[in-house]
C-alpha cells in the first residue's frame, strides 16, 4: 500500500492543548451544547481539522464509547470505518476517502463555507459481528461558536432504508425479469409447433432456474444480515462444486457469447464446508465476472489446495475503474445502476461471516480482475 500524507483532504491534526481549548470553549456555550444534544440523530461539532470537539449522546452510543473518548478523533475513526487508519493521518486522507460521502460533505462545507449533504456508505468493524454496513445521509454546516470555527455534522442513518431498497430492487429487476420471460414463453406455448416447443424448452428451464436462483439469493442475504443463516458443514469435493457452477452459468443469459472455463482437479481432497453457501459465493462472483466480460472473452474459475487452505480464484480480463475498486464490497454499490450491488457484498458477507474465510481481489491492466476466495479445508 502506498503511504502518503493524504490522498484527499488535509492531513494535519490539531495540537492536544489547542484541541482542549476548542472543546472547553464550545462546551461553555450552553445553547450550542443543548442544540447538539437535541438533534435526533448522531451529531458532532468538528474543528477545522475535522476532529471532534463536542458530540451528542447518540453519536457516542453509535460509536460504543463515552463522549470524552470521542474528542480529537474524526468521524470515520469513531465509527470504525475499515479504511480510516489505512494512512498515518487517519480519516479523510486515504484513497477510499475520495469516494466517501462523509469526507466529501465535510470538505465541501469547509471550503465553500456553506451547508453540504452527501450519501455515505461505510464498512464498519463492529468487533464481535465483524464488518457491518452503515449508510447515512451526512449533513454538514459551518458554525461559529463565539469566534471558534466549527463544522456541525449530523448522520441520518439510512441503513435499513437502503437495505430494503436494494433488496426490492433485486426483486423488481432480476426476479421479475426472469418471471416475465418465463410467463411470456408459457403464454405462447399452446400455439407452438412440437419442434418449436422442443427448441424453447431449455430456455424455459433456464428462466425458471434463474428465478429460483434470485429468490434463494434474496432469502440467504436477508438471513445472513440478520445473523440467522444456518451453516451445515459436510465433506465437499471442490471439483464437484466447480463443475456445478460451470454447468449452471455456462447456460446463463450473462454468459451469451462468452466462455466460462472451470479448471477442475478431480484428485483434490475434500474440504469441510457448507456446499450451498460455497456455491452461492462462487456463483455471485462468477456471475459478476461474466457481466463484466465482453463477448468473445473468457472467465476462468480455478481451485488450488495449499495445505490447510482451499483457494478459489475467479478471473476475467476486464479492469475495474478506480472508483469501483474503492467501493466494490459496499452494500448497494454497483457499476450496473442504482440499487444493485448484492453480488460482491453478499459474497464477502457469506465468505467471511459464515464460511470462516476471506475474500479479496486485485485488478490491473496486466492481469485483469481476479477475486480470491480463501477458505479453511477443515472449518
């Protein structure tokens, strides 16, 4: 990882004695403190270096800390943003911060000295639960507290609304498209000649399979986010899983004009995992790879056993834009339009929270895009 003073906003931090003076000054203004506490959402006052000098109880509760512990820290740092500490100068200075709605709103409000609002999606490290998705509308406004310049930040939590919006979008777009196509075929079926019916029967079967796939994906992701998805580990041969994935997606509409290759090693030892969840993760990744691949190109699915680990890779020759690379695992983000993005988000959620593995990726002009699923052989 490249280390810089900043990739986005100003890197400097306020000296501790100055920070204490700013905080004392603000807390000496009872109207300001009462206004902050009266906000019905998590809120804080930040100094010009984006550090907290006052916070309400709702922000402290969200951060899981006392208000005194928030002083001097930045918003991403108190929320546990997974990117906040990637650079030595903290929140606002990492590569990912350039795509962060909170960082954008803060910078805009400070530079233009006027209110600014942006949508923000944060991947939070929530301790026992691991990574959780947090979405908010971030409202920022400059404020002068008796000569001390500050920025008021209010986080309107939209996580539940976005979750519903994304899941509804999946139903309305993917599931209804499949159901509509299937209904169209069935409506025409009585008028088809026998040879036409025989030709279209495989298409009807694919549409029905696609509909079932979308409904199962919705069910699994709702349960996964709620922490109620059952895990049933059995002995599974990776070669059989890869062969299933290849057969399923080689006939999928997203594979039209493309080649899907599964490098299957029949002698690979069995692993102890949940076969349904493994297929769901690999299926999401293969589908995304096929969608990103141009006609005439190839997607390759591989498996390698390295001692106690089973490594699966999904390669396609396309290169992700920088904006996509920085947001690829966020719930709701997609290069395919608003409300999409369950593929990589869902795959990572299942892989890391339920299969005890990791999911990472790399993308560049020399190698294309490769997702790497790393799982234990004996979970």
